[in-house]
C-alpha cells in the first residue's frame, strides 16, 4: 500500500530532462515479505508503453530522531517509529511496443508508525518543507534495441537529482527552457 503513489509521479528521462509519466496501476506483495509486483504504463511525448516488474525491499531503517512537522504539530500525535524503506526496482516495458526498454535502480520511501500500530506514508513535512519529497526512484532506462542507457529519475512532489530542471521554492516548478521537453505550463 505504501509503494503505490498517492499523487502523480514527476519524472525525467535523459540528460535533457525529457518529461516521463510513470503510472503504477497495481502494486501487489508476493508471498515473500520483500518483493512487490508492479504493473502500469509509461508515457514520453506520444509514446505510451505498458510496464511490469518488481520492487524488492532491501532495507528498512528506523530514524533515531523523529521529525514532527512545522512547530512540531505532530509531537503529541503518538508516533511510535519513523524511518525509510530502501529497495531496488526492475521494471520492463512491453518489448513489442515502440521505443521500449527497462528501468533499473534504487528507490526510497519514508514512513511512520502511528499510535494504533499502523504503518503510514510519511507526509508530515508536506506543508512545512519546501524540499518535501517521498517515494523516490533513481536509476537508468536501457533501450531494448540499442542498449543505450539514459538516466531516469522520478518521485512524488520532487524529482531526485533533477539538476536545474526544478527551480520551484515551495513546490516543483520546471524552468521555462524545458517546456519543449514536455514540461510546458499546461502539461
């Protein structure tokens, strides 16, 4: 439940920060405790591909020091634990579709456990931190035919390692020079 995004992923592919839309339609845990099957699709310009693969959890780390948001408004909310999930992903586009490839890399997701013992997607700092981000993916896309690799990163609210693409202060905002790469104001 945590891995399926709550909002639209923001993402880029390639050194020119071409916009990529990545949607997860289903995220299902397999019998082992650490692997999830993912289905969805990608869209770059007008090229849409079906997507499937796995996310494998490699580490679950608990923070020693908790964060409680602006003015520590969550201090008395009964948070028991906070931390981060770190995993690997391998997602494949349909090989029969035009300009398709595979995605490989690492992901991270922040969480907390509330007073009822529920594990919750951590959005505590959403309204109080200009750099808030979660559900982050860093890796590469490899073209099936040419074997050419491109950097491909995505995430919720912000994109990791997005260089000068994002100049927003309170939220993600693409620079105008990237509008022709799918980041136009009406996209």
